[in-house]
């Protein structure tokens, strides 16, 4: 694990009790995965990390090239034979506990890689269930903040209901995203997803999938949509770094469309997997 310039064993104590990330959730993060041992869309993740840090007035302690090198070094040190995920977290660092920014603090930067268990292709073929929950998060979901409490509670509720994801619905806005994924609907050959903005995390997988869909001539609508529209879709699916492109076949107790993954998600999933190579390393 890289912690502010040093590599230490994962089991070693590393971060101070008064780190603002630990006490206040005052930090931002990224999760990057590998395909064929190479990081997927690395530059997009690092650019988003820089945006998230900027949004909470944190300076990145390292430049782009150094960060990129750290990601590769974390992967080499992990040395897993299969795929890996790289976790990067930047916090406002240790300081006596106060809410306002401390006069002086040195940000804590942590980077490590760990094995990513292979996804079961049968599961992605079969799809999974989701539940609907009100989106009770704050209004800056575009910042990839470590304050994930509502996301954690929502995902736990989903798992207790035998579902893979909680799809969140913001009062007065509509469907936003999942607890750790972006949400798409398909109807009449068109694809719908919530627009970029403060109510969703603009997922790297989301953006790449939209690019691929447009290239393939699949009409895409990025606009607010309601829970009623979601429930009337023939197909619903999720995207995310580790989720890839995953069909939702039930929402609460109702089947989505035929109750089996449909043709649009099948096509987009294949397109995504077939084009992974284009986005490896800096892509
Ligand atoms: N989650 N929305 C939320 C709230 C997320 O936490 C994530 C990612 C996404 C998808 O973004 P991307 O395609 O860039 O992974 C959407 C990561 C994987 C996590 O917290 O583990």
C-alpha cells in the first residue's frame, strides 16, 4: 500500500486516527480495474479524481505522470495473476478534529491494487434484481466522495432483499443512479439515462458506453426520467467499473420486460467487451 511516499504492508497501521478522511469523510477516491493486466480508462479516472479533489478544494499532491506511475507500481507490487482493481484515496489529512479546514494539513494519498475476482459470465447473462429506494443523498453526487453512508445503506437493503442493486429516485427529479452504478433503460430500441450533473456520478463506464452506443447508431437520450418510465422499460441495465454492463431483470416484485435480459443490453454488453482494448492504459 502506498501512503504518502512510502510503500508499506497492507496489514501495517498507516493512517492516523485524526485523519479527516477517517473522522469526517473529508476525501475523494477512485476505483480502476484492469483488463488483461492493463488499467482501463486510466486517464479518465485520474481526471475525475482531480475534478473531485478540486471540488472540495484539495490540491492533488502529485502530477498526472507520477500518479499514473503509482498505479502501475501498485499493480506490479500486487502481482496478482488475474485482473486487479486499483483503489486511490485522497483525504485532507490528519489534523486536530474541527469541521472547517485546518490551518495546516498534509493530504493523505493512498494507492493500492488487489485481485479482482473474475465476474461470472453466467450471472451477467442471467441478470439480477434491483429495488427502488428514494435518493436521500446530498446534492453533489458528481463528486466521488468517500462519504458513502447512504450508498452503503441502500446497497445493504438491496442485498437483504436478494437484489444486486438499489436504484435511487430523487424527489422532484426522477431516477438518478444505483448505489454504486449508473442506471440505463431501453425502450423501443432507444436508451435512456439520467443526464450528467449534480445528481449522478458521471461514470467512466457510463460515458464509454454512451460513446459506443452512439457510434453503433443506437439512439441515446440523456435526460431526466421518472420511476414510472423506468418501470415501463423493456430493458434496464447497470454500468460500473466492476459491474461492467449488467442487466436488471426484476425491480421490486415486477419483471422488467420479459423478465429476461433483452437484445439492447446484450448488444451493448458485447460492444463494450469487444472494445475494451481501445480504452486500456490511458484510453
Ligand atoms: N463505484 N455511481 C456511483 C454512485 C458509483 O459509486 C459508481 C462507481 C458509479 C459508476 O462509475 P464508474 O463507471 O466510473 O465505475 C456510478 C465504484 C466502482 C465503487 O465505489 O466501488
